[in-house]
């Protein structure tokens, strides 16, 4: 019986590979574009290792390979910015031995990325976001090295969230604004979105279009709340652990984003149309302009001309 198990597993693997290839082909033909900024919560590394009887660090190493694959998929599809939740503030509570091995992996991978030919060929800019001052010196040095080596690039942006917590990020920005107002350097009336964004990061992080979380949990875990929730980002939850995350899973996530974006645009067009119907005057010029730009999303049966005048074809 044991002698027949290996061929059976090989056959199942071959069938699965063929299915995935066919499904990938279908998904690629369904997609018409890609989000600008994808943020990923790489969950399940430890569970992946535990189910195989391995050490947690083995799961993190397997997950690091998936990270490299995702970078290639982003380049292929035209994604312009990727943020990876590599180490949260809560991760400091993990057992010291596991934490140190994770720090070792982060140090090594940051250095490898900074020296990788494809990073320089594709002009990938690497930068860290989070309370990096809390990290060990060797990890901070690796962060500095990666950021210095890629600082001049603008082909693609890779954000590594390290010692990161969304609430802490917002709290720090709020405290900074309060100090500026108290000292007279900033008027309370002048506090706006741009004021907060300048205090979140040294360099601007794009609004997040799509959050992906692996591992089966359906929560965003304090990740980029300003950039994701404020932009009403699409969210894709999937069951594979991060080391198992495949290109098919990634394409399904992109499809979720496109469906969410089409729904959002349609809702926006319907709200603008409602304004036109309610007022039909110069005060809704902006609504008319929206309708003109989003004509394809206007509900069936309603025609909108270039000036924004609408008429129901059923009437």
C-alpha cells in the first residue's frame, strides 16, 4: 500500500497543477486592470510550520519565499505599491527565542532584497514604516541599508511594516498635531487630511486599494487604518496560510478589488443622478460632471448626455 501512495500523490499534484494553470488563465482574462496599492497581512506562517511538525522559524522562512513571488506578481500585473505586515507591535510579546529568529530573518531578507538584481532592474524602492526604533540594532541597520540602496528608485514601492500598529500611528500623528497647535506653529482651523498625512510617514504612502489577509481570519488587525479604511479599500480574506498563498489566490484578490471598485463607482453615479433629479440646477454641476465621467455605471434605462442632462428612456 505504501508503494502505491507516492504515485497517487504525484498524480494528485499533477492534476492540481493543471487545474491551477487553467484557473489562472481564466482569471487573467477576467481582469481588466490592477489596484495601485495592495497591502498584505501575511498570516499563518506559524500554523503552517506547526502542522508539519516544524519550528515556527521554518514557517517564516517558507513565507519569505511567498513574499518574493508576490513581488513578481505585482510587477507582472502593474501594481505600483505593496505593503507587507512583517512585524506588528503585538509581535514583541512572542517568546524571545522565536522573536530573535524572526529578527534574524528580517535582517537577512532586507539585506538580500537590497542587493537583489531584480530590485535594481525594476527600480524598487524599499522603505520601512512603523516604530523601527524599537527593533534591534542589527535590524535597524538592515533597514537603513535597504532604504539607502533604493532611495532614488520610483519604479515600484515596497513598504515593510515593522514594529507597526495602526492605532499607535494615528495616536502619534494626533499628538504631533496637538503639540503644533499648542505651540502656535499650527492653527486648529488649518488641520486637514494633508496635515495628518504629513505626520504619519516621512514619505507619502498611497491610499490602500486592496487588503489581502491569508490564514483564514477575517479581520484587518490594526493595519493601515488611515490609508485603508479612509479609502474604503476592498478586502480579500482567504484560508491558505501565507506559505501556501498562490498566484491563483492573488488573482482572486485582484478580482475582488475590481468587483468592489465597479460597485463603488456605480453607487457614486447613482448618488450623482439622484442629485440631478432632485435639483436640476447649477448647484449640482459637480454631480453632472461625475455622471459624465461615469456614464457606463449609470443604471440601465437612464441616458446622460455630455452636459449632464438626464432622461429616463422608459418614460
